[in-house]
DNA sequence: TTTCCAATTGGAAACGTTTTATATGGCGTG
DNA sequence: CACGCCATATAAAACGTTTCCAATTGGAAA
């Protein structure tokens, strides 16, 4: 009855075979005569045998478990990514051990070591910035590591991303195309490469290509949250020459931006136009609905996990640095052309 | 250098002691002479030894890993819960294996068995409804299971919840207190006990206590999402006798409700008043800001995990069925009194 | 000194699998 | 009818810990 503590040995005895044979049946090894297989299967059912994955892991050195490190699972953004990872993991019979790092270096390193101690078969890592010490640890990891929505900063690590620079360029260009001579940019900390070297660079390139001047105070840094977006825009609105077009680094900040504008008595998109980034579910939960850069978090997670399975199975991997396509989803926070 | 594949035996040889002693040092067993401890510790550092948790799990029958089953981690609601669980788990040196069930019975059962196969020390389960088969499996589980934000439906399982009936009562009563003779109720499927037997019951009791009639068509069922809230309210608005006060079963639905009202040209809270449920971060990301019932998901997760650790350590547990306090957070979707 | 007890250490079994090398059986072939 | 081979099955050795029990050590008391 209680399926607990019945071992492969019990099954072997019950079925009148050796444990090796039971092992083969359980693992779908073809070298078993059908009648034997049935006999064993019956014994398994009768006893309610459930293989002990820990023992299996010890003997085979494979745990069919992968570690997932994200900054904060309660952030819709990472949660979406995690779901993509988990779905593909399930598809390939893996389970995931999830850990939150708060993008903190020490936690990241500690988590990594815990996961390696647990003998995960691989790791998917997401973080704002790759600290050197972390990369050192990565390098000596006995299992493969894949970065998701995290730039590999020149290190030779498999990674799945979109082209953030181009995406920011496209968003800025779209705003400029609506006649704006000035575009505000509200994003996260610039020391995170994704903001500093990519989005920011794309923003500047777009200005430059349009022959527009770059103005230091058109850029405000927040911390990705709604509140920081709201605050940043409020600050921006105090200026006499406040830009009437805003590109926000995340949707959540974009919501804050829109509300700050509306709270000040202006209209989006009539007085101000706003473009967000990520296309989280939030984008449609606001009026006007948000035009935003689509960063397919679910897909990034799914592709990252698929990439990891390929590496684990020693399948051929054509390109370790995957760049997924992006696009801009047009909604009502932008005027019609 | 490579901390991989160096075993306790290597450390023992390096330190000139037996593996039993190394094991004691690693596990902080006090019965080791300080000088010996140091010798061993040095050897560990020199070799970069990292204990193999799988072997440890096999020998000790403890994996310091707990399983977490949620319907969908990409839902902000469950993500918050998961974060609470993970934080407390980390505090007690546990890791979590996370699985998504989509509230699907077969997936739930499959997931449960996978987790048990992996020898988790305990499980935290969240789901809309406890199917009989699932409960059967729960009963024969060799490890403790704690329900989080999930009613135990009369089964004797440890659980952490709030008083949903009273919360719904309070919300409805508050709306009635604002002079409404009619209150709309938009929630999830009634077959989920939390909606059908709790929130719905609280709603009806509040009407009854106020001497107001219950009207079938004041209740509309959705599926928790923004879109379903929007749609439900649009339907409601078609009626001539549409209620001017709405209690929505989740914040996300409440946002949909508010937007439906605004899209129809009405004002919240002047024409309609709305109360949500959960107090997710969404509640402040809308104008007007949402008045909502606070269901502390993070806390529920944290308390559930803490409860599980108590059970695992055989600590005394005074009450296995924990009911956390709730309250209503007043914001602008309600008129001032 | 001896004796004895407590503190410390070591040896080896156990945990439940996988896996390798080896044995067995049946059957077609010459 | 004997031989060799392929398909199956078995036995036993890993895998890297923990833990029980026994052995040793050290020092205080006698």
C-alpha cells in the first residue's frame, strides 16, 4: 500500500528476477524479453514501487534537475521567464530548483554553490550584471550554464537574449518619427550592461541618426519599479522643456510614467507619447494601452532551457549566443500615424 | 582546483583522518577536537571539497529540499507566494523544487509523484480545489504536506489561509455602507471552494445582514484574468439596473472592471465604486488606485514554509490550520466616507 | 603508577540505484 | 548432433555520504 521504502530489490524478489533486470524495465532498456517485462511491471504495480531518484542520481551521476537562479521570482518579468523554463524542463523530464538572488553577488555565488552541491545537471542564470567572481565560479562549474536575458559580457557563455540596442533604437526612432525633437529616456541603473551599454546606446544612436542633440537631463535612472517610473516622470515634468515623448526601460516604469503625466492633467497620447519595454501583461492593463517593445520572456526562458538540454545531450548546437527577434507592439499610448 | 569529484575520502587522506571525522567536521558535530577540526578544514579548503548532497541524501534520507506545487508561477499572485516560501526555505537551509500544475488534476498528481520520487523532505501545495484522488495521494505521502492559500476542505491537512468568507463579507459590507442597495460580485469559478463556499457565501451573508435581496444576475463568473473582469463588467453595464458597486474576486479582475467602467464613459469612484481582492502590486498601478482586500500572499507562503519546517523538526505545532488576519486597504476606487 | 571514564577517532555497514562484466539459455547452422 | 552466437539475465562493484559501534586516547582520580 504505502509506496514508500519498497526498493528495487523488493520488486526483484516479487517478480523473481534480479534487480538489474528491474532497473532495465524501469529505464525502458530494450534488452528485456516482453514476458519478463510484464512480470516485472506487474510486480511494480502490485508493490507500488517508486524509484528513488536520489539513489539513482548517485549511481548515474545525473539528477534530471536543473538549477534556476533569478533575481526575484515575485517580479512578473522573471516569473514569466521561469514559466518558460519550467515548461520546457517538464517536456524533457527535468525538474527545476529555483533560487532568488536579489541580483546580489554573494547570494548568487552562494546559490550557485548550493546548486552544484545538489548535483544539478545544469544551470540557467539570470542576473543584471555578471560579476567577475561569479564568472570565475561559472568557469569552474562541472555542469553547463546558460544565461537567460542576461548579456554574457564577452565571456564565452551560452546565452539567450534579444538585441536590446536595436530594440531601444527602434523605440526611440518610432517616437522621433512622430515628430518629436526631444525624447525622454527613463531606465534602470546604467552599470547594468543591458541598460548602460545596450538600451542607452540604442537611444543615443537613434538621436544621432536623426540629427538630434543628446541632452543629459532627458535621461533619468530608476529601479525598474512603478514607483520609480512615476517619480522620474514627475521630476521630468517640472522642467519647462520637458520632452513630450518618453521611452521607458520597463513596462512597469512606463505605467508610472503614464500616471504621472495623467496626474499632472495631461493626456497620453495627445500631449505625451510613451513607449515601454517588455510587453508584460501590464501593457494592456492601463489606459491608454501601452505601446511597448516585445521582449518575449517566456520564449527566452523556453529557448534557454532547450539550449541547455541540447548541451546536456551533447546535441550539436549551431549558435551558443542566441538572439531572439524583437518587435514593437503598437497600442494606444502612441498616436496613430 | 576543480572542486568537482573530490570526495570525502580524498579529504580524509589529505588530512590524515578517517572519513567519519571529516563527515563530523562538515556537519558541525561537536565531538571533534579543535586541532583536528582545523586540520580537516584546511584540507577541505585546499582541495576545494564540496559535499555531494545526493550521496548525503541517500545516506541520511534527508534532502533539505522541499517541493512546491503552484498552478502557475507566471501569475503574480503565486509568484509572490513562492517568494515567501523561498525566503523562509533559504533561512532554514532548504531549497525548493518548483512545479506548475495549471490547477490540472493529472499534472498535480504527476508532479506530486515526481517530487516524492526525488525524496523531497516535504511539500507545499497550492491549488484551486483538492480533488479526491489527490487527497488520496496526499494521505499516503511519506512526507508532510502543507496547503498554502488552499482550503483543506475538511481533510485533516495543515493549511495557511485567511478567512475568505469574512473578507468577502467585509468588502461587501463596506460597499453597502456607502449606500448601495445593490452590489455586483465578479469572481472565479464557483466550483472552487474558495469562491463558491467562501467568498460567495460572505457576499450573500453581507447582503442578507443588510436586508438586501440577492439577485442572481449581480454575480458574474470569470477566470481571474484582467480580460475576464473587463468582459464581465461590460456585460453588467448593458443592464438598466446595473449595480453601482462592484466587488471583484481578484485585483486583476478589478482592473478590468474599472477599465470597463471608464471605457463606458463613467467615473470611478463617482459613478461606480470598486473593491478588489488580494492587494497585489497591481492595486496601486491603476487610476483610481484600488481599494482591495489584503491577502498577504508573501506571508502565507512564508508561514506555510515555517509551518513545514516545524513539522519536519518535530517541533510542537499548536495549530495546524492557520488563519492569517486580513484587512481592507482603502484607496481611491472608493469614495471617502 | 593504575584505573576508569569521557572525549575523540576509526571501521565498516547501509542507503537504493546503475552499470559492467559475466553467465546462461535457446536456436540456427553446418 | 555439436558449435557458436545472440539475446537475456545475473552478480557484484561502484556512487559518496551518514551513522552505529568499537577502538583508542588522554587525563583526572585513586
